């Protein structure tokens, strides 16, 4: 069965690269379409995937179609297309619910929140499926997600907060690391910023590996690093004072943005 991908921005491209890297989908079975054709051609040069002439052609040729456009482009696009009830439509858009998708497609629909880290076959894909999926569709879908990531089913109540932890997090972590590096250089201008950044990346990789390989809890790793009466303890005290309110605000603001997106999507349902 062919797998379709409509929209080749960050996430659409990640899916192409990850499915090819994991060998979950033979490249010739990946049928893609992007509004700007050059992006598809650049990917085809590297991965030998098939380029469709239109989004409709993707839907006509594929049993599963990942729609990877921005949230407000999903429903108008699906309304324009004529998609067979046998086709499983998967949206990756934040703020677009299963009910929204069921309103524009008569067949099986799912929602996935992927992560850019799955280009390295790591990270978590959050998913929720409609009741309409057959056992076979569900098994195939899980096979695809599991080939590139840890596939985690979540309720639609959980998905927004979980999105921040899995999908926004690579960007947020990069933001934290940049701030960490900049502070180091403010403190000690002799330290080159690029060296500070490289040190943090290597340290982050080592930290993740240690946590995972030794199955350490965060508290256990903290205990291992923070020598009693030592330096790290002081740093942790500062974090305990400053981070909780910052993260509370982060979750409050991202929730507001999710709510706004959902309202705009709902408006598309009523106005169009
Ligand atoms: N970026 C991320 O880490 C994550 C993103 N998402 C979700 O993924 C979706 C896409 O995000 P992202 O990849 O960052 O966005 P991008 O803006 O990078 O990509 C959107 C792509 O969709 C294409 N496009 C727009 N309209 C159409 C159309 N009618 N037919 C075909 N292609 C079209 C655009 O084409 P063109 O080249 O012409 O601009 C562009 O390549 C969003 O809904 C977002 O919520 C979910 C999880 C993580
Ligand atoms: O920032 C965004 O809207 C998308 C969804 C989650 C990660 N990136």
C-alpha cells in the first residue's frame, strides 16, 4: 500500500526521511505533494520518492494519507478533496481534533503529533484515533509510528500538554540551551560561545544516555552529580526558585495559543 504525505515543511519532510531511514516504507511507495514543488523535488533527488501532481492524486493513490499542512489549512484542503472512505486520513496539526476531521472525511481519521527528533528515529509520536479505524488500519498505523518513534496513545484531554513535552520540547530545549550558553559567556567573556554550545550539546547527549541506559530517575541523577556541600547544589537551589513559575507560565501561554487555534478551526467549521 502507498503512503501519502501532503505538505513538505518541517514535519512532512521529517516523515519522508524517517520512513526511508527506518525502511518502514519503500521510497517508491511514498507519494508526496507540496504546494511548492521544489521542496518535493529536492527530497526526491535524495530519496527517490514519488511526486504527485496534486493533493487529490495523493489521496487517489494512497491507503494512508498524512496531511502535514498548518492547522488552518487542514480542513479547507480536506473539504476540497474527494477522498475514498477506504482511505485513512492522518492529521499532524495541533488544534485540529478527531471530531473536526470526522466532519470532513467519512472514513478513518487519526491525529498524530510527531516530533522533529524522529528524523533520528527517536522521540515520541502522540496519537489519538477515531472509532472508525479497522483493526488492520490501526495495526498498520501503529507500525508506521513505531518504526520512527515511541508511539504513545493519549486522550484528547492530554494531548495538548503532552505536545509541549514531546513535540515543542526540541525547540524549547534548544532555547534553554542557548540561554544557558549565553549566560556562561556573559559570566566569562573569554569563553567562546560556540565552544559553550558544543559543550552543552555533548553534555545533553551524555545526560540522556545515562538516564536511559541506567534507568535513572531525575532525582537519582541529581544526587549523583550534586556533591553534598558542593557547587551544583547551589545551582539547583536557584533553579528551584526560578523555574517552576517560568514553566507554569509556559504551559499557561501555550494552552492559550492552543485554545485560540481551536477557536479558529471551529470558526472554519461554522463559516465555510
Ligand atoms: N514543526 C513541528 O515540529 C511540528 C509540527 N506539527 C504540525 O505540523 C503541521 C505543519 O507544521 P510545519 O511542518 O512546522 O509547517 P511548515 O510551514 O514548515 O510546512 C507546511 C507545508 O505545507 C505546505 N502546504 C500548505 N498548503 C498546502 C496545500 N494546499 N497542499 C500541499 N502543501 C501545502 C507548505 O508548502 P509551501 O512549501 O508552498 O509553503 C509547507 O511546505 C502543523 O499543522 C503543525 O501543527 C506537529 C508537530 C510538530
Ligand atoms: O509549534 C507548533 O505549533 C508545532 C506543534 C508542536 C510543535 N510545533
